[in-house]
């Protein structure tokens, strides 16, 4: 998706410069913000397809900015951070980020991640129903809507894609790598912590009792399994 | 305790006793005539009263005077000092015995009362001393304050305190105690009490748990030996408390300084990474365009590689500072070792420069209970170390084998090997191989980081090598419990 509009949020002017130059050359439309507050303002005023968000910024900081954007919108967010400890990655994903890239990064890698974040998972195979009724939870794959007990719950695009992939492959154990590559893209496979965070979020949103999941089950040593209720 | 009554008081009392005897004699001889038994009883009562009230000397004086007066004025033949009737000898003996027994009993009761009052005072003073010692501010000149405190509380004329730690003598009290430093030192070292009768000074050692801490020299004899020992013990405890606090303060200061260093290193490393980010982004962006001459591409690749090198050095500095600040928190879980190894080999990628890396990890190797991220760093550091210090193209072998409770991973190279003295130093911080430190870039932190991570897992790390025959770095990590699941 070229022509996609990307918001680059970083307090370092040189990083904003190099990102703007590179992304514009690749056909993206780029807007920049110097801090979290400015980013929130821009997200409110304009429509973006993706946000590249630095974590360590003065003011409200990247993590909080991520949380606020996520509470208002489904826009894909890719975090850029100097810290590469797993703890920080998990925190960022928990805050609603779709991906986490460690600085300094190579541009081809970042571009691949941007493409992955912008990409929507391919349409359903013909065998999957348009609407999946799990009892209390109803998933409408066409309208990309989920309701629990009649109340709509918001899923981020990645969460929705993950759920859709599960729904089209029910009752089989899916390995971590396969899930990552199907939902994030072929460059992924080692980011098991991504799955942990996203499955937790999905459980919170669609499971009647998230600590005792009925649908999204962990398959020890392997990955996860989507269990359809027995009719 | 000796009676310290001045002589004039005693003389006055003896005269008083004689006066009383004279008074009784005058009363019965001139004013009121009674039989001799009554007179004798009156003398006896007087002697008893004098003995109880004043003491043995006064009572004896009264006895003798009483016997003489009784004999002279009341016993026949009156007007002479001869005793005709043997019964009168009995009366005289009764007088003397009564005087002696009564005065002795009275004196011992008085003495006991005096002693118990004295003990009570001592106890009160010891209590005051211990409370004041507890309240002493541990910082500052403790020894002198302790000395002043003891002298003040016990109202000592002179006190000397020898502090063995500082080898100094502190003095207090109105008089300068006549004791020299040598004697105080000897008392401290020998640990025995020493009393000098000539100067009336007592030297007592101060020790705690068999360790000599100093000695006290006290002038005067108003403090009992029990109290002296108590003072010495209290002083020892106070000194020990001060020393412990002092050591704790120093350790805390050292820890804070270490922490500050680590924090600064961490902040600095992060600051350096910030400008590296646009450099790396720009250079990789240009390289991916591919639209340039071979020379330009080569030059850009150099910039890219050096950026990576700088970045990995900074990463090491950050890891090191975390380890030193004690922030290494393990997130352990049962992990398949092969996945961790593969991830590190993938990460090295081009760094392998076409080298053959043989991985011999048995398929049925039990899982290990480790922090996968940190264990990955250990393997990466060992691989990276082998790559750096062995000739290009030489093969590497990565092996893993399971023991009863642990899994051992080893990385073997075909490089120049490491001499025995160097083997002991390779894991030390900032140590770099003697022959390589000029030729091969590195921070000297990689193997230290690996060692600290392995230690945090309660594992071992070691190197075996023979010069000219390559080196083998190995480390062990605990096996995961059999029944555990992800």
C-alpha cells in the first residue's frame, strides 16, 4: 500500500529527517511530530495509516501515547526504541503496539515491518463462515466486528487478523512460527512474546473467563489452538 | 568499705559516751538511789545504745567507764576499785560482751545497708550509662564521648580510655590519671585486670567475642569490680555498634558509587545509540537502493558494518552496567536449547563469513531452565569471541550434552589457543588477549558478561585450551524439571 500516510513521532530531529527522506522516496506520505502531545493532536486532526512511535520522549512519552492512540483508534502502531529487553517489548505490545523495532535498525527491515503492519491478512477462504457464533461471543468477519453479550468490543487489526486466522483453522494446534508468519508476515517467526501478549488481549476481549479460556487454548510446547464450541 | 569519718568526730563521740556514763552515775549516786541491779541494767542499756548508734570504739569506752564507775560508786566496798564479790566480775564481763556484740551487729547491718545503697547507685549509674551510650550518635568522635560519659555518670576523678582501633588514648575527669599508654596497651592485649595500689588505679581490658578492643584506666576505688566489668562490656558493645555502622555506611557508599557509575554508563550508552540510529537508517537506506557504483557500495558497507560494531560495543556496555548494578533479573522457563542456539546463529548470519559451524545438539536433549534472552547472549558472546580470535575460514563446533542435573554447552575453535596464565584471566573485566589487544577490536567485556549471566543461573563457565590447538569454552545451565510444561 503505497500512498499510505505515516506519522513519524520522535524527539530527535535527525531521525525525523532520515525517516522522512527514506519513506517519501518509497512513496509514503509522511508527517512528523516531536513528542507525544503533538502526535495525539495530529492523530485527532488527520487520518493516518500507521504511526512510527519513539518510546523515550520528553512529556507523556511513547508508551502512554501508544495507550491513548490505541484507546481511540485501530491504527497500526510500530514502536521504535533503543531498549531491546523483552520486558519493554511486552510492555509496548500490551500498550497496544503492533510491532516493536529496536534502534538502530536497518531501513530494509523497518520497511518490511511497515509493510507487514499495513498489510491486512488475506481474505477468508470460502470455507469460513461470514459470522461465527460462539454463544456469548459473535464474530462478524465481513464487517470486522465482534460482540460479546450484544456489546461491541474493539479489536485492533492485528488482533482481528489473529482471530480470523484461528477461526479459519479451528481445532488444530498451530505452532508459534506459523501464527506469526500468517498474521505479521514472512519475516517474523521468533517473536513468541508477541503471541503471548496478543492472545492475552484477545482472551480478555472474547473469553467469558479470560483466566480459564474456552476458545483460545495454549498447546504446551507447540503453540495455540482455537477450540470451537461443540454444537 | 572503710569508714571515712574524720578523727575529731570520733573523739567528740567518745567524750559523749563517757558523758553519758558519767550522767547515769551522777543520777543514781546523787539524785535517785536504787539497787545495784537497776544501775547495772542502765549502764548495759547505755552501752547497747552507744554500740548500735555510734560504733565499737565508743561502746568499749563506755563499757570500761561504766565498769569503773559501777565498781567505784555502787559496788561494795564503795569508794575503791576492788571487787569483793565475784558476781561483780560477771557484771563487768556482761558489759564488755554486750558492747562488743551489739556494736559488731550494728556495724555489719550498717555496712550491708551502705553496700546495698552503693550497689543501687552503681546500678542506676550503669543504667544511665547504657542508655546514654545507646543514644550516642554513632557518627563523629565516639571514643572521646564514651570517655566523657563514663567519667560524668560515675563521677570519676580520672579516667583513661585506650581505643585499639585508632591506637589513641582519651582522657576525662577533673584529674589526669597517672597511667601511661604502654600499660593501657598491655592491659588491652593481655586481657587481664590490673590494680595499682600506689596510685589507686584499676586497668580493665575491653573485649568482645575474644577480640581485644582497648582498655579503661580508672582512678579511685569507688566503683566495684563488677561495675567495672559492666562498664567495659558496655563500652565494647558501643564500639562494636559504631564499627558495624561505619562498615555499613562505607559499603553503602561504595554500592551507591557503583550504582551511579552503572547508571551513567547506561545513560551514556543510550545517548550514543541515538545518533547511531539515523546513521544506520540512512546508510542501509542508501545500500538498499542498489543504484550506485561498486566502490560507493563498498564504502557504504564499511560505514554500515562499523555502525553495527559501535552499536554492539554500546550494547555490551549497557549489559555490563546492568550486571554491575545488580539488575540482572532472570525470567526463567523451560527452554529447548536448540531454539536458543539457532536464534544466535541466525543473528550472527553474515558475521560467520562462510565459516563452517557444526552444531551437535542431540535431538533428545532435555530442556534447560534458563532465561532464553540472557542465555542467548552467553552463546552469542562465546560464538562472537571464537569468530574474532580465530583465523577466517576455520571451523567451529558447538556441542551440547546432558548431565544429571545440568546441560553443558561448549564452543570449540581451531584458533591459536590460549596459554594457561591467560586462561585464568580471560573472564576478567576489560582483559584482552596479550597478542590480540592491538590487532583485534573488542571491549574486553564480552566474556565477563557471559560469566555473570551463567553465574546468575547458578551454572559454571570455563575454558580449556592448549596453545596451538584451539580453545574450548564451556558453560553449564540447570536442566528443567521433567514434569514442567511451557
